[in-house]
C-alpha cells in the first residue's frame, strides 16, 4: 500500500484520484482448481496463488477462500455451484449459467436456498462502452427502445469442449447468444418480460453436431425486439457489435474490430495481435486493453464491491436463468420453424398489465389540426420542410409544406 | 480484501484473474491540498481522504504520506517539487514538468540530489492503445520509424489559469505540445537525440497573449520527424490522434472522437457526454472509460509499482526536462522563423556517432543486378508487377516488368 | 442517342434525370408526365424536355421516345408497363416492380409477350461499391457466401403515398425490403433458388396501417441466408449498409452515414445535408455524389447500353418478379408466425438437384490423420497454434498444439 | 461534341480516357500520342481513337481535334502547351503545370497570348466530396478557415520518370504537393494571397536524389495555414485525406483508405484491389469508383462544359502557376531552413489592404460585462457551464459559472 498526498483537487486531481485508486488490487486468489495439475500449478505461480489442486471440492472448501469463481466448462457449472452453495460460500459463475434452463433453475434455487451471494459473470454488459450506453438510454436520450441488435461472431472457439454438443449444451447460441441476449435485454429493460423467440440456426461450415451460425429475434412484452447474431464461421477476427434503436435516437458500439486502433505491417509479427485475430500482417486491428474492452475489469469490480457491501450485483443467477430460458425457446424454434413462447416459471419483472399501462401512458399521436395526425416531418433537398399527414376519418395520407 | 477460490485455469481463468486483481485499490490518499478549502474538503469527502488543507507545505509534510502527487497549476510545480524533495518524499509531477527547461532542470536536480523517487505524469504515453502500439513498434513490425504525427486539439482548456501566459508558461504548446512531443519521442526512441525544431504558432481566435494554435516539426538525430499539432480553436470536441509511419508499416490511433462509440439523439441529454464534447444532441461520440483512454489508469499502476519496487517508471523527470527543452526551442523558432537547435545540457541517450553507426548498419540498397538498384516495386491494375530501377553509373531510372 | 419518355416528376424522377443526363450525356428526355401539370412543366424546363403532359398515354406514345422510364407510385406501375408494352416501347420500371407477385407476373408476361426491352430499376445493386464487391465475390475471394445482411432504415419516406398501404402495397418491406432482398440475392447468386422466409414486422411508431419496421430471413437452396432489415423509425439519417459473410472472407459496405466525409458545424446550415439527414448542425455525415452512391449513374449506363446493344441488363423484370414473390412470402410469415415457402411459378435458375451436386462437389473435410477431422485452427495469445480435432469414430473433440 | 487529341497513353492517360468517355459520353478522342507506337496503338484500339502517332506535333495539329489534353511527363509539358497554343487549340494540362514557376509562367503567357482555352487538370479539388465540402465552407458552416491539412502519401509512383529529379522537376513535393497545396488554397480562398512557406523534406528511404517525404506550411495573408504532407515511403496503400478547421467547424475527408468499403479475404485475390494497394489478402480497403473518387469525372465535365460555354473552368493555368510558385518557395525553404517568401509576379486576387479590412470587419470579441472579454465557454462533467473571462484592464483571467 502506498500512502499519497494529493496536491490539487481540480479536474486533473479527480482523474488522478480515480486512477490512483484504480488498478492495484487488494484482493487475492487463494486456491485454484484445474483438471490438469500442470496448468493449475502454472496458474498458481503466475498469479501468486498459494494452493493448486485437481480436486474441485478441495478448491471450493479451501478454508481461506470466501468466494468461488466458476470458470470451468459448461457441463461442470451445476456441480461446482451446488458444492459452493453447500459450502456456504458466495459463488460467481461464468456464462452461460446452465446448459439449459433446468440446470440454471437448480443452480438459482441452490444459492437462494443457501442464502449465499451469487453473481452471473456476463462480462459484455460491463464493458465501459456498454455501461455508458446503458446510462445514456436510461437518461432518455434514445426515447423508447424499439430494437437491439447484438452480434458476436468469430472463426470459432479456442477449446475443444465448446465444439462438443453434450458438454457445451449446444453450439454458437449457448456460447455467444447468451451474451447477445443479455445485452439486448439490458437495453430494452430487464423488467420487461421476453415473450417469444424465432430462430434460424445451421451447421454451415464445421464438421460438428451443433449450430455454427444462428440468428434469432426475441420479442418483448412491450413490442421491442432483441436480435442476436452468432457465428463460428465469421472471417476477419471477432465481430463484436451492438446497435440500439430508439424512438429518439441510435447507438452503435463496436467493441473489437474498429476501435480507433489500426496497424499496417508489411513484415508482420509473430506476436499475438488480439483475441480471434486472423492475420498478422497487412492491415490489423488490435484492441488496447482487451480485459477492459470485454468488460472483465468493471464486472469484477461490481461483483466484489457488491459482495463486500452485501448488495446485489448488476448480474445475478436470476439473469442467467432468464437467458437460459430464452436460449431453450430459440432451440425449440430452430426445430419447429415457428415462434416459440419463452417459459419463465418465476417471472420477477413487470406484469403484462403493467407494461400495457406503461405503453398507453407513453403513446400519443401529434395532431396537425382537428382532422389530421402527423405521420412524419422531413427536410427536402431544397430546404423545404414537408409534413406527411393522415386524415383521421378517411385515413387518406397527404403532404403539406410547413411554413 | 476478498479471498477467492478460482475454479479453472484456462483462457477465461486468465482473463478473470487479470481483472479480479484489477480495479480495487490497496492504495490511499492521506492528505489533499487546494487553494480553496471548500474544494479541498469536498475532494477529501469524495475520496475518503483524512486530511484537507490549503497549506502546500502541510500537505507535503503530512506524516502518513510517503509520495506526493503534484497536480497544481504550472507556476507552482517548482515550489511543490522542491519542497517534496526537501521533505525526502517521492514525487510525481503532472505535465508539463516546468514552464521552461530551466525550471524543469532545477526540479530534476532537486529530486536527483535528494535521491527521492520521481515520476513525470505524462499520461498519454500510457493509454492501453499507445502501450500496445509502442510494443508493436519495438517488436519491429513497422521497421524504422520515419515520422510521427501527434495531434491534440480542442476548443480550449477548462480552467482560467491555462489562458494566462505567465502562469502557464505559454499557450497550447506548453499545455498540449508536451504530450505530443513525448508521444513522438517514445515511438522514435527515447535514446535518439532530438536535434532541432521548426515551429509555427499564432493567436488565431481567442483574445489572449499566448498561441492558441501551433504546429511544429522536431528532427531527431536519425532523421526521423516528430510532428506536433496543438490547438485551442478546434471545433467538434477533442481530437486526439497519433499517426506513426515506419519503413515497413503504419499505425493510426484515435483516442477520443472515433473509438467505436456512436450515439445519435434527437432529444439530447443534459448530461455530460465526454471531455471537451461540444454538442449534446445529434451525432455524439462518447468515450467508454475516459480515465483509461487518457492513460491515467496504466500510468499510476506503473508509477506505484515502480515506487514500491524501487525501479524506474516509464516516465521520469529527465523525460519532462527533455520535453521542456524541445518546447523552449519551439518557442524560439516561432520568433526567429527558422529551425532552432535544441539545448539539452545533460544528454543521457545515444551519441551522434552511435546513431550514425546504427543507421549505417541498417542501410542497404537492394540490387536488381550488377548495374541496377531497386527503387520500388508495384502491382499495377492488370496484376503486373513492375520494378523501378536506377542505373548506379548513369543514375538513369527505368522500369521493368518482374516475372 | 436514346429518346426517353419520363413518367413521374417526383424525387425519384429527379434522381433519375440527374443521372440519365449526367456527365455530358448523349441521351435525351423527350417527354415528361406528372399528375400535376405544374410539376411536369417545371421538370421539363429544368431538364430541357420538349413535351410535358398529365396524360400517361400521351407521354408513353410520344412519337420521339423509344424507351419509357416508369417512376410513378407503385399502384400505377402495372398500367404504365402494360401501356408501354402495347405501344411496343422498351420500358424501365422503378422498384418494386409490383405491389405483389401477381402484378409483377402480369408485367413480366406483358413485356415478354410484346418482345420489348425491359429493365428493373433496382439501383442499389449498381452502386460502384456494390459492383466491385460483387466482382470480389465472383472472383472467389470470399469463398462460398453463407449470409448477407442488407439494411435500409431511415425516419420514413418523403411522399404521402408511401404511407398508404393500398397505394404502396405495404410498408417498409415493399418500400425498402425489395432493395435488401435483391442485394442479398445478388451476392448469394441469382441462379440459387430462394426457398422460404421467416419475417417479423410491426407498426412500432407511426400512426399507419402498414409495418414501419421489419426483419426477415430468406433461406436459399444452398443453405445461404439473406437477411433484410428495414425501418421507417430509425433515427440519425439513412442507414444503408451491407454485410457479406463467406467461408473465406467478409465484406462490409457503408453507403451513406460513414463514407469518409465528416463535418462538424456549430452554426449549422440552412442547406440540404444529404437524403434523410436528420440534423443540420453538430456532427454531420454528407455523401459526396448521392446519385452515384445510390447506384443511379451506373444503373442507367447499364440499362441504356443494354438497350442499344440488344443485350440483357443486370436487372430485368424477371428479377423484379422474384423479389415480389419473396416479399409476398414475407408478409404471409408476418401473419402465420412461421417460415413460409416462396412461390415462384417460373423458376429459371438452377434446379434443386443441380445445387445439391454443387454443394457436394465443394464440401470436403480436412483430415488431420486417419482418425481425426480438423474442426478449427487458432493462434493463441502466446503465439501457439492450436488445432481442434474430432475423432471420426467416437466423435469426441480434442485439441493439439500444431508444430 | 468535343474532339480531343490525347497526348500520352500511360496510367494517367488511361484514367483520363476512362472519365472522358465515361458514362455514355458525347465526346470523342480523335488522336493519341505516345513515345511508344505500341502503346499509342493499343490505347487507340481500347478507346476507339482513329489516329495513333509518336509525333507530338502531328497529334496536336490533328485537324479533327480542337482541344489538347497534355498527359505526358513533366519535362514535356512546356513544349506540348506551347505547340498547342501555336496551333490555336484549347489545352488542358495535367498537374503540376510546370516543373517550376518559370515554366508555368511561360505556359500561362503562351495560352493567354494566343487567346486559347486553358484548364489545369488538378483533379483532387474535383472529387464529389471535395466539391461538396467546398460548398459547405462557402456557405459559412465552418466560419473562417484557420487551417487545412492535405495529405497524399503512398509507397511511391509507378513510372520510372517520377523518380528522376531532372525530368520530374523534384520529388514528392512536385508530384503530390501540388495537389495538397491547391486543395488547401481552395478551402482557404483562392483570392487570399499565399505569403510564405516553411518546408522540411528529406530522402528517407529510396536511393534517389529527390525528396521522398516532405511536410510544409503555407501561410496566407489572412493568417490561415495550408499544411501539405507528401511521402513516397508511406506503407499501407494510398493515404489521401484532408482536414479543414474553421472558427465554427471542422471537415474530415478520407478519399481512399476508409470510405465505407472493407473486405477481409483469407485466400486473397490475384486481382487489382485499388491504386497503390499494398496487399491482396487479409483486410483490404478498395474504392468504389476510383475515377470519381479521384475527381476525374467531375473535372472533365467542368472542363468540357467550360470549353463549350466559353466560360472559365474551376482550375486554370493561372492556378497552376500559383501552385508552382508555392512549390518553388518550399524547395528554397528546405535548403535555407527558414520561412521563404512566395514570389507571384502577377497577383490577381485580393490585395493585402483588402484582406486586412476583411479581417477587421470579421474580428470582434464578445464582452461578458463592461470589464471582461469572454475567452471561452465549456460544459463540465457535472453539466455546469463555465465561462473563462479576461479582465480588459488587468488582463487577469478568471472563470465564472454561467447560470
């Protein structure tokens, strides 16, 4: 710990304080588990962790540790979470919470029954851009949110188990759709119920059983649409973008391939460019701080602060469960080729009636005169302002020049 | 402090560890000074600082504090640094180090004589993008660096004292040229001596005595050029960009206005968009994490780590002194309207002879055959590969088609 | 020299004339029709057209003219085309060809029966960017096309009739979906049959009967997906983008809002910025040559050249008919909430069997050794090259480090 | 119909012909000259030109032709122009007009004495983006122009003669600086006199006598700065950008590398990507219509229209002469290492007195109250509006919060 005298309390002083009290952690990892003892030990050495083990139970019950971080493959989440709950420890679980809603439901019930702290490690809603965009939306700058497109595509995951349908619980949808779904849900409003899904998915490229490309539309109770696009067959790196469309505005976020960092190299580099980068010479698009751009930094700050303050983090196991419920419906829709209802046993947000009342309160048409509703305004090439009107009796449309 | 059990040591485990041990500081601000007691106290409350004072000496000599951060206006830097050195405390000083090289020199001598830790708070060389770009350059991906353009322009600073020539020591060059100069120097190589400067500057817009717009070229011993562009009359927000050109490649960094975050709002927002933003409706370009985008986060991590490890930080008072020496020559050039030599009393980098040897070692022309040097290769629209040659005897240029 | 009868003198007519007579044309407009004699005469004066009339028949039968350009509202297309065919004149018809496939079918049959030249004025497949991108795709640089997203959204059309469902034949899908569908079809291959569609659409914002926002997926016989996104409720200008994803590459086209032309103005301008622009101060994104960026210039060059050379233009009435058939299925899907088959009475492209043979010929898995198929290659952060494999007997996935 | 003699059949000639005969032209090329009869004949066949010759005189005096287009290397411009003037024919000359101001002056005098039409083929001020940007500036949207940066850099020209100092008249400055200088001049105002230049240039990379990299600042009578940046050692393609800064706004133009056209190809292409492109796989940035993006299309439309209408084109030989005069001063500055005055024998724009009066009329400081001038306004992070003031007596700066 360094103790500091700060001279100056202006704007620069603020920035300095913000950063001085920034990056040097006071927290500690006390035990690490891996299926391979070599990897566990290498990790322990790298991060100064006192105990490395290949026993999940031993790692969880480590007497020093108070909080368990679950970063194992999908098929082990339930076991790890249930054991952590049994041990009475707080637990943070990586995405997706379960391979399906049933698993997620059981994990949620376990931590709630045990009364332990739980956080869902959905990092992408925590990127600094996303947090500021969410803030922009909640301040009303975009009006009512109508549509969110969240896209994560790249040439495919780095570990073998992702490609195995049974272990992972599915393909690109389970792997990345969980991000896109929760991003859209965060912008539309977590209190708004997701009602139904239509989804296309196919195995277009890789020799696997699960889908390597999928697109889905989630309809929310208030009419908003959350669109997810996921692929393991995209070429060119990792395409990580969100588009948010509201009645009063638009937000475009590009998290990875176009962030104001452009490199051309004729000789290239043997070095790592950035996650999922596909080339190492010619035009390259690295990312400054990858952990921050992916939301990890802000996510753990929120999680650990919430844990210490006994408050709720932004993302809980309940959120993870809702996401799994949406994914389950998406898979059903891929099979049935129609919209499928989303089953959430235990809806904790706004009721249908409450949403309808809200919509009614917001809805209002602008009248031009007693007989005409305004459909739209437009400035034409010559600077003229045109008004498109609808006669409320005849329903005929017409246009007038606004003076 | 939270104690954690980490389950999983794969790629995700790495990212998690990186971030878990990220943002929750173990350091502390023990005293704060401001000219205004109200601001000092407000700061103290906001950042949980035990002692607030309007006495610089008292803040510096605060018994708990071991490291002084100087974030006061330019004309107080020397006093604050000299007092810190006297108190035997480590000292971090904001940019520019001095209002001129004489002040900077005295500060450098004071901390070196006292043997205290010193860091120069040049944040912009610490942005995650810049650090990765510097790494890319040092790995050889761009070949030899030929030219760096570093640009910082905005509609003018936020505090009154910046606009007063005597207090600040100058105008836009002292305020922002210091950043641009050190960025270029970092890419070209800090061991390469900056030799001379030509600079244009003028008061184009604001009713002030100092320059509100300036452009300068710094020539380095190895022929590389560092170009700085600074303005307090730019419209549209804060333009913070670097361009690096090497024999084998190019880097373009955009730190502020085009970072993959785009917002359109018809209704706008009463809220803050980002530093120096000039509009609050229409198309807006916020920045995700401003402290990180400006380099503060990584800068203090380096400074505090170096302080604890008794190692040298990336930026020391010597760097601040060199920057001031370059700025002094720039101001002389503005007056004399010619290239001006840079005076560095105590050059600690490579000698002229060493740079020449290095250049000679790197230089080599590619021979096409016994009589011709290759000037250039090009692929033409029809796919043909053309070679431009120079006869080494006659010096005549010609072209041949490569097969 | 081609002599033209121009039917319609609205915004589209203006754009058409601008391009027809663009760049020192040798062609000439001989007659112009408009429902309003004032507009017809003003147009005639502006473009040096000898005869202006409010009689569609008179304009079509104008003895000088040999080619009729149909630029009237959707509900008049059939009448205009049928009369042109009767008059034995060539006919170019604006998009969409019909309000539905039945209308389009009758128009196609009329021109083919009469043996007259016919062109479908689908301008957006003719933008210089799109033409070069199509060329890039046909050269094999992207491998097999898997997915195309084509998006056109803006705050709504400028003329009253668009907003009337009966006149227009629908809402945003008929208005702009026709562009997106034909763009995707062009990249995927016009010889590949579009098989089925799933589509969401809703009236989210405007007080109208037709959809003001819709998203659809068109599945082609070879498994490729064409995704269209259309909206009359987008804020921020006109979002006109295409994304093409193939097994070997990616293309991103931005036709309107981000084309390398960026303006900030604090004082703004009373002048026109660009089509559908929503603001006139702050950050603005004009387009250089709008007629070219929208494809009009290249489209008419192709159409008139084809007319003179008695060859087929890139876009014929048959293409217009196929697009209408896809739109019809999209509207059915909006109602039925399931995938709907596309009915094309007279398919002129590849048969199902031919497509299957093609797919089989292209398909091949890379074997790592006798027992393992390669799923994927990846370069990890440390530079290691990892191979994901699948055992062809057990189907187990695993990874090995490539040396 | 205009009948043209084309002198030169190289890359520029190709581009010229492409645009002259572009888009269904009514104009025709009647004769073509090349130093090589093979190239002349191939060109004639490609573009349907009746007569091909290796005699410059014969091509110029071709009886059918009325307008001569000079597209030969720099050292032949004077001869070609003087012969055309003697023949009493209109003449369009490629850039730079002369290798220096003396040559340019003689050419200007020759055409003016002969009373023939003359146009300076400075294509880059004619790009659709530039024309619209010039229009935006002249409408007042940017206020007074303070600074223009125009940059053209690429890996070096395609023909051998460019690399020969005597033939070309210099290096990168003569080749590309002429574009940048005239672009800046067009934005600042052609009626404002360019007064002096400071310029750095060096041979950093190629084994040649002329400069392969240069940066210059041109100061205009009204205090505005035109900055040119040219290089034959840039890597990554052709960097063709302009930045315009005014008291009320900013314009950024990117003509080549970032225009909304992005391609990733893992397999690459043997085909031409775009002029000066340096790679054919990975991320590529083609240009839609190159002739239009470089201004050729609009330039010839203006030139031929002006020729037919007996009016002045946007760019005349006088403009070419002014540009050469600025380049001469730049070369002197490279040697003298100081600002050098620009010698224009025959200044036809505003006088110094007229510019001063204009400046005085525009200048005005905003008073806050009787004692204070407003230096600047700013919105702070907390939404506060701060005003920076200067006491008109004491000159002290201070700040107040605006309510």
